[in-house]
C-alpha cells in the first residue's frame, strides 16, 4: 500500500462476532470512537463494522479495540478480481453450539415444562427429576449467555446476554434454595395474579421455578436460531450476485494459432479473447468479436427479455449465453466489472445506518442498565411490601427476561438488507439508507432528455450542406473525426455515419453543453448545437429538424458553417409510463436538456411534461436544481452524461442511468442498472414501503418493551411466558422485514398512499 497523505482518512471493514443486540452495537461503536479521529457504523444484521479512521491508525489497532470491548473482530479476506460479498454474521444458534445445542436443550426442557404445567402428571418428588433435567440446561445450554455476560462485566458493560444470564441464574438459584433448604413463604402475601401457574411447591413449602430455568434458554435459543435463518435470508440477493461470478474461463491465444486453454478467472486480463458456449455464463465484461446469440441478463440488470448480441456488442459478466457460440474480448476484469460494482454498491448500502436506527441504537445503549435498575427496584419493592420472596424473585426474573433490545437492533438493518437486495434484483442500486430515506420524500424530478427519456441510440437521418462549401462528405468526415473523442450519443451517431478511416485529430476539446472542437487535416473543426444566424439552406434544415423532433448538429470548419447534420433519437418505450407513474406518485417531472427548445418541447409534449428547460449547460442544470431546492422542493436528478454530474451531485438525490458514464454514476445516489427509467417509480415505491416497514418494526420494538416490562414488574407475566414473548419479538421484526424480499412493482399509489 502506498504511503498516504498526512491527515487522510481510510475506510476499513471489520467482521465482528459475538454481538447479540443493539446494546452490543452501541458498545462496539463507542469503543472504536475512543481512538482518535475514528468513527464507525456497526450493523447488527450483517455483523459488519465500517470504520473511517486516520491512515496512521492501523487495522490491527481497530481489531484490538473491538476485542477490548469483548467481541471478536477480523479483517475480510483481501479482495480478488471477482469480489465475494462480505461475510454474514454467524447465526446465533451456531454461536451457541449449533443446532445440536438447541435440540439437546429441547429434549431436556420439554419434560420439565410438561410436569410443571400439567398437575395430573406430577408424582412424588417430581421436582427432583425436573431439577436434574434443568441443571444441564442452566449450565451447559445457557453457557454462551453466561460467558458473554461475564465478558461484558469485565468490560463494565451489560447486554441482553446479561439479562438472560441473570434470569437463569436467579431462577435456578431460587429453585435450588427451595429444594435443598426448604425455605417456606407466607402464602397470604403471595401475588394472586399471574398468567401461568408456578412450577410447583417444594416439600418445605417454597415454590420452585424450574420451568423458567429451562424455558428462558430454550425460547431464546429457538428465537435466535429462527432469527439467524431469517437474517441469512435477507442477504440472499447479495450472495446470489457472488454466485454469478465465474471461477474459470476458456481463452483462445491468437499467438498460439487460436489454441484454446482453460485458466482461472483471476488470470484473465483485459484484451484477452475468451469463449462463451451455449448455457455458460459470460466470464467478465467484454465485447463480442465473433458469433451472435441471445444473452440472459435478468440476474444482473433485471431485464426479463434476452438481449440479442453480435460482433461489436457489449456483454456483461454474469449474463447467461442462451444461444450460439461467442468469442468475447475482455474489456474489464476483477473489481472493474459491472457485476463487481453492483456487488460493492449493494454491500455498501447494507452497511449503512438510517437516522431512525441511530436513535434506536442510542436508546439501546442505556436500555440494559435501565432494565437492571428496574429489576432490582421491583425485587426491593415486593420484598419491602411483605410479598413472598419467591413472588418477588418471579417478578424480578420476568423483568430481566422479557426486556428485548435485540428487536431495536434488528428493526432497521434487516429491512434495509431485504430492500436493497430486492432493489438490486429489480435493477435499482441504492447507495445506502440515507438515499432510501431521501427517495421516499422526493417531490420533483429533473430529467435529462438524451439517453434518459430517449434511447440514446441515435442515427444520422439527414445531412444538409451549404453551396460552395467543402461538400457533404468532407464535412461529415471532419465532424466524425472530431467526435471520436466524445462520449455523447450524438457524437457516436456521427462517427458511425462517417465510417472509417477518419483523419487524426489534435487539440480535441469538449465544450460542455455545446459540443466539441479540434483540428483535423490542418483545419479547425467545431461540431456544436446551432446558434445565431445560419445560411438559408441550413436554416430551413433546422426548421425541419424541429418539426421531426430531430436534433440538429452544426459543423463549422475554420469558423464557417459547412453543414447541418440531423440526428434522430427515439423516446424510450417506457418513458411515458414512467412519467405518468411518477406524476401519480406526487412527483413533478421537469425536463432539462442541452438541446434546442423546439426539440425539447416536442419530446415533452409527447410525454406530458409541462416544465421544460432547453439549451441548459451543466451550470444551468446545477442552477436549476439550486433554484428548485430554494423553493422548498425535494429534488432528484436523473442523468447519464458528464454534463449531468454537477446537477446529480447538487440534488437531494442523484439517479444515474446504468448505461451512462462513470462520472455520472459516481455522482449518483441511485443507479438504474438496466437503463429503464420506469424503474425510478419502482424505486420510489420500494423506498416508501421500506420506510413504512422500518417504522412498523421500530414501533413494535419500542411498544413491546414499553408494555411488557411494566406487566412483568407487577407480576402479570410468568418468566416462561416472558421468555417466549422476548424471543417472538425479534422473530416478528425480522419476519416483517423479510416481506420486502417478495415485494413486486404494481399499480402506482398517490403520495401518502400505501405502496
């Protein structure tokens, strides 16, 4: 790694193990923040910490800081040419000894629960049999909770494991005291209201609570096992992207007579030609050099229809060859491929944290200490009121067990994982939770015309020359030569029309929002949008372009107008539906383009857009965005070119077409992989559904604790029921988030409606 500049910041991802609730998340973040200049975002659902730190703070120091907090940490494997997704946090059942621990716990616990709850099955000294069965549950089954609780105590911190461990120890300790020492209570002072009967009475008269001893570990292990499986499901989209990456590839070496040999994908280099047989996946991004076929890109871009390709067509790595044999020249490998960028974008989005989750994590940081204080207060209150000791212990244990900070920690990240994964499957890549939150509130969208509302696949429809000039062919040849350096669709159309060979160009210069210029064959050539007075033939051709909704391009040679090239562009098939759906969602469309007003108005009229801004330079687009935001609008900008980058960066939300330039995609918050503008409406609806799911999750998480802790404190919840309720709360939150995995684009809803 090269020496970084002083004061520079680096970003490091860590895989963190041992976290069980939002309190753990808060503790890891606070521990990392104690390092000078370090800030961290920790995600409970993925088990990842994304750390921003000065470059003089080494990754080993970050790992050590996490370990000092009582957790494990490790650096992800170094990225290869085709990066795998970041590892998911191991499920909690695996951390507790796996499925075997859960099964053994269930086998030991069920007899205790049945004997405790069904008096007709009880026999003489049945409590001693239950004690023998409950002892290994209290010690072996709950051992992971005890270990983490002690670890937290060593670091002066309390987590949900502390609550579970204390609940088990208190229940088992009281039951052992009742059985061995026979402490008797005063029946008159026992609390008369409890939803479930006690486990039974020891010979000496004191009640035992062995059902709580086995129920708490059983229900918590079961809940975490189901929760881990569900959380594993929320990351399925990210893992499915990794599956698309090829492991090896057949290449043909032209220097060796075209002999074919198979190499590992890591050995493939840009420029090498590789073979894609029918049914195989395209190994990496490339250009077809021989053959024709249909390729299925649905798993990469979300397009349902196969795409026809032939020599000269671009193909994306991960696509499936559904037809004939293809020879493809690699144009990008490893981390530079579209599939790798998609994987990284989804991974980064899932590592983020929404504002609502930051509030939940802050609450969780003080939640466990508050619960411990409440439990001690409840115990003291009932003992001070003269209640039976076992009644006071029951209420105390119920408070410890029923409190559930896990639901707070899982409410947002599981929903974001499911939503970003589903968005990727639909061809919508969201950069993070902040983008989702902003997307939900967008009320104005600024649309570029070329390449966004239109296909961008332009072609020259007519060339008009001036009399006495250099001639049509010469003008087109010079224009094509200069446009070779342009990435704009208009330039590509002119180059394609001009054919080959083209003269060399020197002094190439892009004129943002206007055109390009350069020197070719000893002449200064400028290819730009028409402006000012034009010769009569060119003026008439300009009017014809406006009528036909074609884009006129003026060719000037040595400052003299020589020709007007008409370039036709087609409106995307889904543009009208996209604009209509956005309008129904309460989003106002604005068309901003560098084209002439006549062309812009013609396209706007076809699509039903009222607000049209033509002849916009990049500065004009940025000013438009600033103006709209000053008027109180929440603005999204959709574009695909270099001239859109400033507006994309200045908007509340930038949306780039996947077919656009790297500059535009880099400045955007959302990328439409398949280049379908109708996906914008899908993205808005998915964002609204996701934020609704997060609100519901947080409402449940806060509401559950606000309701059940007081009930447990007054003795209305038996510890066994409390354990079941606590486990169910986490599973319900994750299950609600999982519904986003099956979300389908449907009929648009108006602003404020349910999606």
